[in-house]
C-alpha cells in the first residue's frame, strides 16, 4: 500500500464527492475532512469570481440551539464570503455576520442544506462576528472558512 503525504490526502478528499448519506466522524482534536471538503467545495465556487481562500479555518462540533460565534477582523474595501458546512446527522446549517456590538449587518445569504455562506463587504474596518448555526439535524462536525477579494 502506498501512503500519500498529508497534503495529497487532503487534495483527494477535496476532489472526491462523499455521499450525503455517509456518516463520518473525526477523532477528537482532528479536523473532519468531510466537513472541510464541503466548505472548500462551496468556497471554490466563489474563487471563480476572483475570491482568494484564506489558509485558516475553524472546525469543531455544532449542536442544535447552540450557535458558534467566531471573531474576525475585516477591512473596508474588501469583500468576504464565509463558507461553512456540516456532515450528517446534521441536515442544514446557517451562517450570519454581526458587527462588534452584536447587531446583524446587511449580508448576502447562500444556503443549500449542509452548506451555507454569507457574503459581506464592510464599510468600516474592524471586529465582526460570524455566527454558525445548526438549523436542522443532530450534533455534528462543522468547518468554516473564508474568502476575500
């Protein structure tokens, strides 16, 4: 058996299309590559419009009625897309953008079951919060990343 370096395994995970019926779980402390793969798949669609995918990402468990808030520093003049995904048994995810006072800002929404994204172009540079919510289904692994231009 040939063992591929870690980066090649990741690329294969991104290229392959996993069945939505599969249940995959990451060992504690490791990334669920299925959720990351789906988030990268969604972010890839924005890269066709000139967006660059940031290297970093957030991942973990997402539970019903327990949203995650992630703090980001955004710059006026840039445009951003925050792309998130979950894996079964989750069925639907939502992504939102809030200002530093916790008030929702005006952003574009994309939702497609286990994948969702929020597009935002800040008028003012500063601290913002990205809300990731499990809208349907049971506790699951999630991954969120973002693109900018």
